[in-house]
């Protein structure tokens, strides 16, 4: 009786771990590299190798909108809001879900991010908000827009970086300078509110807001699993 040869084991296909990021798109733009990655069921945006944001939470991005609306004078109807930075879309979605807002303007300088929302994977997050007739997208640099625009808003909700003490892109620090804050002040209607997202509290920035002529300066925090809380800095232009 002849011996039989055992079949050779099949090579197992490599499996991707759930937390292994997959690059969906990578673009080189005028401000450097921007990357969209998928990690499990979440998306991440990376700018010049630095993590900016992802879709795993979103509480502080929503607070940016809610706190600004709550800080406006009682009885103001159809207030306009400028959202600085489209990001993963959480702030825009929150604004569009609130029918008390009037005009919603989003300023985003990265064409790739706009494309990811309009025709790419992030459409599943922001599609209905982008289709809202109140929503408009300006493809331009926020700092330049605040410096050159003539229209004013009832609220400026700004989230273009990791905050005043931790900028990712060269040039963004000018937003938090005396000149940049003066431009923010000029773009607000009387009684309007400036809300600025930050990855950490900044007492120095609170003082800079007061020095720029803002009143009612305060900070709201959102606790995170590890490390210092995310915050929203709030300040008012006198009515």
C-alpha cells in the first residue's frame, strides 16, 4: 500500500487589523500635503504629516456651533455664521441641523477636503448639510478672507488648526495675532460672537482676546479620554 502525501498548507492571505489606517486619497496642494485615511469605521485627515481630526467623536466641533448660538443676544433672528474650516464636517452638520441659523458660510482652503465632501467618502457625513440652501462654501484662505471681506456675520466659528498654541500650517498663527483678532472683530456684527476651537486651554489667548477689545471672554471644555481637554474659546463684540 503506497503512502499518501499530505497536501501542502495553503498560504493564508494577509489580514488588515481593524485599527490599521488605509490611505484613501493623498494630495499635494499650495499648503503642503493633505491625506484622507480610513481607520476601521472612521475617517482621519492628516496635514503635512500631522493629525488634524477624525470622525471618532465630534463633541467639541459641535460645541463650537452650539456655544456660539447660545452666546448670541436673545431674540436675534436668523443669525449668520461663518465656519472656518470644513474638516470632517461635524460643525457644518450641527449648524445645518439647527433651523435658527440663517446664512451658513464655510471657508475651506483645501480643495481636496471640499472634494472629499462633495464627491468622496465624507459625503455620507455632510451631504444633506451641503445641500441645505442656507449653506455656501468659499474655497479660500480664512486669514485672507477675514482680512479682505466686507460682509459681516453674527458668529465666527473657527477651527482651522490645533489651536492658538499649536498651529500645523505656517501662516495660521497670524489668525491669533493682534492683527488677526482685529480682523475677526471687524467681521462681526455688534453683539456677535467669536468661537475658536483649540486642542488645549490657552490662558494667553484669553488675554489676547481681551486685549483685542472682546468682552465676555470664557472657555468651555470637553473632556477627552487621555490628556488635556479640547476647548472652545468664546468672546463677544460689544453691541
